[in-house]
C-alpha cells in the first residue's frame, strides 16, 4: 500500500480533533523545534515556502512572519480538522500570504521549480512512500532550494514517549508499534534510511 490510507484515517478522526483541541497546550512544547527549523532554513524576506504537514498552522504563522507580506507559503496537510484550524488561525492573524491545501503530500501534483525552501515539523515521518513524496517535493524546489525537516530520533532517545509507554503496557493492551520503516513517529530515525530515500 502506498496511498497513506491508514494515516489519513488516523489524522482525520479522533487524533486530528484532539490535536486541534490541545493545540494551545502542544504549541509551547514544540516551540523550540520551530525556532531551530526556521534558523536552519535561513529564511529571507520575500521567499516562497512549501510546508509539508502544516497541522494547525503554528509553523505556518511563524514562517509567514519571517517571510513578510511579499513572501508566500503553500501549506499542505491531509487532516481536515487540523488544516481547518490552520485556516482559521491565518484569518485571525490577518495572514493573507498563505495558501492551505488539504491533500496528501505524496500524492500532490506539485508546481515545477516554484519554491525557495520546503520544510516540515514532524510531518515527513508519516509518508507511506517517502521516495515518491520527496521526489515530488524536490520537483517543486527551485535550483539551489533548501529543505529542512524535524522528526523524532530513535525511540530510545525519546524517554518522554518510551518510558510512559512501558508503564502503560503493564495495564493496557497497547497497539502494535509500526515497523521501523513504516509510517510513524520513528520512521525517519535511521540516517542510512534517510540517505536511501533522499
């Protein structure tokens, strides 16, 4: 299967609604990642940006500020609840240089050589077919364009998730975790796999 059906169902059901509900609590916890992402990209005023997995729009709004009104953002996400909230937040913040597209980044028909930079905060690890997805993203980049993404390292380097799961499994039957190369939190944790994909 390469159509991301399971991920789409997951993020368009309870998980997407829950993220929207908890967005104001989640944002401060992830803010350090946003700042690092923007720093690494060396964002310049007036550039054109492609965001993969915009979620509720937190990084979109931060990027919009960095790009200024002459820049633009093309923000993709396949979670209707989350991208719906992103659109609302853009209106609330009077950001009119962001376009939101509800779509799967690995299926999207990208414009050719349009973007100066592409980025993702915790989105690329959910691709069913990462080679296809990154090929599409690359086709949308201008020559010399910049790509940066943030994803989780190995589960053993993330005690904040791993240790509670170990405790919870003593009392609950937890779902089987995805294989290391299947879509999920840790699917992009191996450097060798990343080089293979890119």
